[in-house]
């Protein structure tokens, strides 16, 4: 384990990743409301050594009760509407919602009209909009870091 941490520290130095300058943290709960999984693949790259959001205090949590931000991907489908509202209601105040990807923003929506409620904004108040199909890990990271700075 120590060798792995040493290698990670060396990789950070050689790639020139900046050190964390923020003193706050952000707990993110991801909810997939009906996406094509393109945004989810980009989200997994946020935990890779090249981006490594955990060094800035941003982490993915398993429960909305521990989350500061609800990160929603995909258009809200009729079957996921109630689950999304339940997750939002379980979050502590102040609740923040981030819509990730063009589908969550209502642009170029994937799917049938009768199965889709609409963009995330039609169900929940959105604080952060991250456009892209899919958005790159760098775009996601910079948007989440901006959200930390706004707090």
C-alpha cells in the first residue's frame, strides 16, 4: 500500500498536478435518471490519478443523507422521477443540484417523449449546469471546484 501511495505522489509531481488550495470539502451523490452512461464513464475518470478530485476534498458518497450536491445525469424519466425527489428530500440543507450533460439540461434528449418527464430543471431547482455530450472530466472537475468556491 505504501508503494502505491509513493507511486501516486510521484505521478502527481511528474504530471504537474497543482496542490489543493481549498480548505473545504464537497460530498457528491450521483443519480442516473436515464442517461446513455456516457457521463457515468467520465465520472469514473474523476477518481483516476490524472484528475483525482479527492485531493480537493471532493468525494462520491453512497447516501443522499451525506451529500452536499446531488449530481444528476440523463433526462428525468417517468420511472426515476419519484426516486430523484426522494433522494433530494433526504439531503440535508442547503441542498445543491448539479445537472451533468446535455440530456440533463434538456438538449438533444435521448429517448421517447412519453417516457421522459424532461430536464432536471423541470423537477428540481438546478444550481450548477455542466454542458457536454458527455462533459469531459476536466469540465466536471472545474465546475465542481467552482461550486466549492461559491459556498
